């Protein structure tokens, strides 16, 4: 048994995917992995904060919360309880581009997931009292995650300054006043417009067999009509900034200074995406890479220093660098060290070894993700959202083909002074 | 020379023949060996993916520290990665980063772990570095200063997080001078006192094969693992008698700690509340009754009473949970919740009412059944990935749950009765004697 598997799957970064489509437009992807009797059900809706109407920021996320509040068939607030009774867990998350709901459940209970998800795609209750209670919950979530976390609050402000007027400038959770203004009718309208089989896809992974499961999917989802035409935001092309800007946050809660700089950057599958991905890895893919090595280890002026690039977005978004200033050190020195690193890689291509390291990390990351049928489905879904799950292999191919000169060129093109928005977090209480 | 050769031959013989006791478990085909040096090795073969995860557990934690050197166990573990006799700190990170693997150390209230994950093709590199950092750490003064400065900065940054402050102050009050009352990192003052000598001594005393458990999971055959252990860990020897596992201070009951309620002023929009008291040890025979009771109270996410009432019905929080930290010694029972400052009093009152209710009324038949269904049904998810399996098995061995634990787990849960749960609630909950820490804005707090 083991020997056969070894021959069939030598170091493959992607698992086999089997796909189906219902007449109403719902696509279903299967990724089988029978090592343990657990199944994952994920449903991905093509709706996120990018789709929100002005003045209603946070409505995608608000609706995600409401999706757990019940349907006439299953009753009020029972979804999670029913899943947990079977030994499963469920949750969901909302992003700028999509909203994803999932259950991890013993495979003999997968029928429940299918029935629940099909029912709440169409028959959500949205009771006014539940909307009000959930508004309170979401406001507490915003207080916890943003209002009382100075670094995240700074990033929220910097991203807003850099992205405006594109809808990505709004935080996914929404601004407090706008969360307050979302009505039950707003939610119902949004639900009607975006929650339909032709605007979603399903991924089943783990201990699942398509031949057994497809009839159940057809039975539960098959009769749900497509919503048809919906207004979709036209895709934006890359808007590079034409002037540096800065944001300063003076914070009572902050204890250490920090600096974050973001640069507007293209998203997958733009050709520069691969080089930017490698660039972020060369700058901050572990303690041996440039930012940690220089700012934290050698200069000892920061307690952390990182680069992030989330390339899987519908529209162009951001490439970010950040660092927390070590106690007693100068924020200007830290900012200069970051810009020095940018200048360095823009003027001189990385070494062959650095490039190889970044590629190795990407390849290994894909293989490690396969150890969890949830992560495997997650990766697959992210690429499906970005244009098709097969792009996952193209992605690795793209990463492998990046040259050292392309990495430098990407830094020169995007990490420029004019394209930069910088945020400073300054504690109000002077540090000792 | 002659002697040395003999030892090696003997070691291999022992490895391969003597103490191998394979047995089959329902979910995992694991093999447990005890090596000549006293190291316990547990091996699970999984060949579907070309990856290997290994976790080495060392029975060393703040339990073995002196209070005025709090953070020694943590610093020892972190410094393993900061240089050896033949590798600089930067060599270690570069070699691991280059193969896209991970090598991490971590310390909790009871033990230290060193965790390695690598692709199969890099297993030699992985074991080579693992063995090097374990056996030959340099604990150099220069790296120690660097590490202390970084940790001090990190602890300062943590002061920004109201949840961290609430948790830290709560633990202090529940346990007093006992090590469970401290953060494993130590604090700024205790860290400053740690010297290279302290680390060398702590490492020498506690990092011994007869004080450790190694679990290896993944694409590795039995002979391959034996070969790796022979090559990389055969020279790991214990010298002298294993020290008795001292406990730094006698476990103190939280009963005498005053005041019971502490309010810490901070300019935040939410009150962060921690409440609870001392709890149970992992070896407590009532452990499973307590698990079920806690699932119903606040451990069961959306299925728990606290979430249903305080989040679901009242919309007063994003998250509320209760947990029993069942450690080697009785750990803490805690409830954590955040709510806007103005609602802190209502949330505390309602939470205490729910503790009273479960203590006096117990759980319903339906709640009992739901909790059991979840605890049994969710078990396989705890051992899904190689890393999870390695973590699970090291803890299973450390807490002496028995080699047949995985098979028996279901029965442990199913045999708990409603009466057991009521009895456990009565015995281990006390809403009238809670320690409550609130970090909030005093001007806005309503308590």
C-alpha cells in the first residue's frame, strides 16, 4: 500500500483534484485523503469587503456572523451546536475578496454539513433581535482586535491612506459608525445579491468519496436557483501612488514605537507577482534573511522586522514592511535601516543562495500544507478564487522561474519613495 | 578504543533487539522503545507524504527554577538555537531556512519541547542540527545579552495588550510564589539576573536522555530511524544520577490570597476580565468529569452556556471561555472575557451566576450527551498532522496516560455520569471565592 503511494505521488506539491458542476452553476472540488476519518467541507462565496456599498463597510463580515443564526429548517442558533454534537467544529472568515465557511467533521457526518450549508445559502432567518445582538458582538470584536491593539490600528490607517479611493481602503471588519448603521434590510439585500450557487464553490477534502457525496450535493444544493446577473466591480489596474504620504498615530496604549511602510503592488497573476513574492521571502523568510539579520540581529535597533506580501487579491493591493523599535532606539534609525535594505536589493540582485532558499521555502510550504486536509483545501480554494485551482501548479512554476535580476527590478519598480505610505506609532507615555 | 567500539556495538544491539515493544493502537501504529541511555523513543510511520516531524520533550520547566532566576528554563531553550560549538546562531537559522524546514523550542508550565519539521530528503540535516543544538549549545555571553535585550523589549511590548496583563496578574494571584504563578519567560528583573552559568547548569542538570521523550512521525522506516539515532544521539549520555524532580515552591492554595478582586487602570475601550481559582492536576481521577462539566460551562465554544448567554443572547462579548489547565500539579481554572468597560459588571455577575448554576444543578441529559459526542467525535482531529501527532504523543507519555490511552479514551469519556459531573462541579468550582482581575478604563468601568 505504502509502496504504491510512494510511486504515485513523488514529492508532488499538489494533491489530485476532481471537479464537478451543477446546472445552477455551483462548482464542487474534491481532494481525497483517507488517512484519518475526518472530512472538511468548505464553501467559498465570491463576496468580500471589495464588493461593499459606500457607507456600509463591514457588511460582508456582519452577514458572515448572521449565517450562524439559523434557518427555519434547523432552528435558531443551532448550526454550531449540531456540528459539535457530531464531534466537528465550524467557523468562517471574511476577507477583502471572499467569504469562506467551513466544517471539520467526522466523515460519517458529512451529510449534516451539506444539508446545513445548502439550507443557509437560501433560507437564512435574519431575525431583527439576532441582528441587534450580533451588532454588539461585532463591535466587541472590533474593540478587541483594533481599537485596543495599537499596531493593528496603525496598519488599518496606513492601508486606508495607501488604498483610497479603492474599496480595499476599508477594513474588512468595517468602521465602527458604519457597523452601527447596517440594517436588517441591508443584510437581507446583500444576502440576496451574493449568496447563490453561481457565486460560490465547494471544496470537500479528507475522507470523502465523490461517488457517495455527489448525490447528496445534488439533492441539497441542486434546487437552489442561480441569482443571475449581479453588479460586479470592474477590475482595477495597478494604480501606483504619485507621492509619498505619512500617517502618525499617537497612542496612549502603545509602549514601543513602530514603523510600517506599504507600497502599492500588483496581485497574482500579474507577471511581477512572483518576483514580489520571492522579494518578501528574501527580505523576511526566517531569522537568517535580510531584515531580521540586519535590524534585529546585527544593528539591534528593532525587536522584530518583517515584510509581507499578500499577492492573492482580486485587485492590486500592498507590499508591506514593518518593524518595532527596540526600547531606547531611534525610530528614524529604524526607518532608515528599512529603506537602506530596499535600496540595497534594488541596486544589487540577491545571491543565488538567497534565491534558492526562497524557492525551497515556497516548495516545502506547499508540501507541509498537504499534511492537513483543511490546509490543502484552503490553498486550493485560494487559487480557485484567484482564477482556477490549476493555477496552484502554475504558481510554483512561476516561483521557480524567478531570476535574481527580476527580484531587484521588482524592488526598483514598486518599493519607491513616490509609491510609499509610511505609518509611525508613537507612544504618548515617554518610554523609560 | 576497544571499549568505545564495544559500547557502540552494544548500543546498536539494544536499539534493534532488546527493548522494542511494538503494539497496535486504533488510530496510530506506534512503536515505543527505551534506549540504553534512558531516552524514550516513540515512532509512528506515515509514508503518504515526504515529511518528517520530530518532537523532543525534556522534563524541564519553571518547576525546576529558582524564583529569583525565573525564566531560566525558557532562556535555556531559546538559547539552544543561538549557537553551538561548531555552528554560529546565523548558521543554524540559515541552514534551517534554506531547506524550508522548521526547528523551534518552547517551554510551558511543565516541560520543554524542541520541534523539528523537515522534508524527508533533508532529514540528515534536520537530525544533525537537532542533535548539535541539544548536545553542544554554546550559550555564549554575546548571544545571551542579545537574547535578553530582545526578550526585555518583547515584554515591554506585551504591556500594550490588556489580555496579557490580565492573564499575568490573574496567574500571580492564583498561585502566589509557585511557578505556575509566573510567566514562563520570567520578568524583566529576573531575566537580567540570568547568567551563562545558570544556563549551562540548567542544561547539564535537566537535558538528559533519561529525562526526555523523543517522538518521530513521518516518512521514515524503523531502520532509518535507528540509524539516525545511532549517528546523532548515541553520544547523548546522562552523567551521574538523575536529580529528583524538585518543585521550586510548594503548591500554595489560592485560598489565602487577598484581595480577591483587582482592578488595573488602562486606557482601553474594553475591559479584559480574568476570573477563576486553582483547579486540578492531569492525574486527577475526576479529570474526565471535569472536562465534560467545563465543556458545558465554557469550554465548548458556541455549545457552551457562557457563549450562548453572554455572546449569543446578550451580545456582550466576542469571546468568552472557561478552561481547566490540568498540569503535572493542579493548574488554574480560568474564565476569560472582554466586553466594553460599561458592561464589565453585568458580565462578571452573569458569569458567576452560571458557575453557581452548574455547581448546584449540574448538567442536563442532553448537555451530557452532546459533550460526550463532541469529546469522542473530535478526537481524531487532535492527531491529524505529523506535528500534532508528535505533540500529542509526547504529552501522552509525559503525563503517563498509558500506551493504550488512544484506545481507552472513548471509554474514559463515555463512562462519566450526570452524577459524576455534578460532584465534580461541586468539588472544583467555587463561585464565592473567585479571584477576579479586570484591566479596564477606571473612568468608564461599571462594576
